[in-house]
């Protein structure tokens, strides 16, 4: 049966749909504000008249292409095209500034393909066991997972962990605006009806990352990217050598992305940050991260693309979407009469295995497509004068914010959060922790409130929070993440003192 479904996935129509999906997803993902979820949502209606397997292959190809496409603007504009590419900005943009943007794009593509293949193979081979693992996560595990995400990004903050934590708390405070996730209480709206539904994550993401970049571009006299010499092109040999040397990081990050992707609601942004933090912790030169270390790009891009396959595991096996994009795909499945759940692999196995092989093929096709598109994207960004680049980015930020709900209020939110991020950034408070606080705030709040209610009902509040094995493991990793930078700085001071005395 597997051979038959593989041949079905290799049908010329399915191959064409995979190519079209990867190209369309990559282009949409590269535009700031047009997320992977939006790319899938816009094209879902076109699949309703298609057969189930080709429709799923098209949607999967769009999704995986969009996740990779977010790296373009992350590397070249310091603006993540999707939330999953936040960690890519840390080292991607510094590489571009020193003239290695073409290498960064090539590394992003190759790491994305590797991570995507690991996630797709896990979906093909390990779906039922990983789905059972995802079921072991209750409200309290999601709460501690959100806390882990916040401690990770705080620890990754350049120079000052305290400022990173403060910035994360600012993001959490913004996430509290509007109606409560549990209970529906209205908070911190100031009587404004515009804020009743809270601060939209995508407009805030666009604002916090794009507006400061725009202001800095306008304020500086120099070009956007100062390059010495000629753009080299693909730089495949260098990229392959780097990936070969960093194969442990590539493998570890891909596995992290697959596991995090299998947890409903976690998503690529958390996976990328955890993988980035682990890469930095395991590195012999952790201080080089954030200054243009290729290992940071490898960790971020391999993990966030691995979440594509990982996210489909609970979607197909349990009917629980792993990410917002998976929720849209799940809706498309239901429209076409495909019933998700354990019986899917027996009653409609032809459809699901054809889709899995199609996702593998689309991921492989992303290598040549991504390299070609990346080369032209890089050379185009370099060639555009700043006088045209700034208005173009500004237009995309406004359109991307407005297009989500067709509401001008989202544009106001984008501008307000962008100015806030720029102002705090002037005092050393980075934008990334604020964005993660905003993303993880609802997840943490919902998990905390639900766990509190369950623990109170069972008269075992402390046991609910501090006695579950998975929770204890996550807490240990979070504590290690917070304490490790302090430990390394203390050891560095001791070594410096010993060198001075010697």
C-alpha cells in the first residue's frame, strides 16, 4: 500500500500542486505581516472542489513554503515574515550586514529542508506514539511550557537578562488587555471598545518588529546593507561545510521542532527559541550567538520547519490542531468528509499516506525552489535604494495589519505597539521578549486558571502544579535556562581574573 500511495503522490498533478504550493507559500511568507496561517486560509476555498489527497498536498506545500519564506525578511530586513522566524533575526540580519546574507539565505533553505524532512518522516512513521505523548499534556503542562518559552527568550536577550525578563513581562501585560481567556472578564481596556477583543498578535508582531526597523532606516544615512565586493550567489559549498560541521545542532533542533510541533498550541516560535537556546548552550562560543553565528540560523530554521510535520500529528491522529494553520487544514478536511482520528489510518489510509508522501516531496522540492527564490530575493533587496525600500516596507506593514480582519483598528494597534517597542528598545529592552510574552500570555493564563480550578476541586493545588513528572521536567529546563547565563558569566569572570593574575 505504501508503494501505491507513493506513486500516487508522484502523479504529475500532485507534483505540480506541490511546486505551486511551495512557491506561493514562500512568496507569501516572505512578506512581513502575511503569515503562514493567512497563506493557507486564503487558498483553502480553492481546494473545496479538488479531491482530498491533492487538496491536502497543496495546503501542506503552502504551509511548509510559508514557514521557510519567513526567513527572507528575517535575514534581509531584520523583520520576521512569520512568528516562527523570530529567532532567525538574531543571527540572520547580522550575517547580512557583514555581507553574508546570501550564505544566510542558503543555510536557511537547507536547514529548513532538513528539519521539514525530519518532521514529515516523523509524521509518516511515528504519528500514533507522538500523538499519545501530546495527550499527556494537560493545562498545567501548557502553563509551564509557556513559562519555559518566556525564560528562554529572556535568557537569549543580549547583555542583560533582567531587561529581557522585564520586556517579556511587558508583553504579558499587553496580552491581559481585553476579555479573559477563561471567564470572559474585561480588563485594562480603558473603556475602549477597540480593545475588547484584546491586542491582536499579528498586528502587534508587525508593529514591534517592523516599525523600529523603519524608524532606524529613516534615521540612518547609510544604505540598508553595506556590502564589500560582489554578491557570491548560492554559496552552496560553504553552506554544506557548515551544515556538516553543525550536524549535531541540525539533528537536535529538528527533533525539538518535531516534538514541540506535536503539542497542540505550541507552534514554531516556541520550537525555534528552544532549539536556539539549546544550540547556544551547547556551543563552545555562546557569546558569538546574536552576532551572526550560522548555528543560530540552523537551529531556528530546522526546528520551525520540523513543526509542520509535527503539527500534523495531533491534527490527523486526534483531530486536535497543532497550530492555527493546522486548524484551517482540519476545517478543509471536514468539509471534504475526511474524519480525523485513529480510524483515519485504517478507513482512509490511502488519502492520509498520499498526503504524507506529498508533504515529503514538497519539502524536497523546497530546496531548488528556495535556493532560486532566495538568490533573487537577496539580489533584489540589495539593489533597491533605501528611498524605495522604506515606503515599500511601510506599505506592507499597513496592508498586512489591515488585511487580517479588514479593520483599521488593527493598523492603530500595529503603530502603537511599534512605537512602544522602538521606545523601549532605545533603553535596551528588546522586542523579541515582548512578542513572545504576547504570544505565550494567553497560553499561560489559560493553563494556569484551568489547573488552579482542577487542583482546587481535587483539594490538591500544590500537587497539580509541582508533582506531575512532565511539569517537573519542564520546570527543571526553565530553571537551567535562567541560571546557565549567570553561571557562564561568573565562570568567565573567574577565568579573566585568573588570566590577569597570571
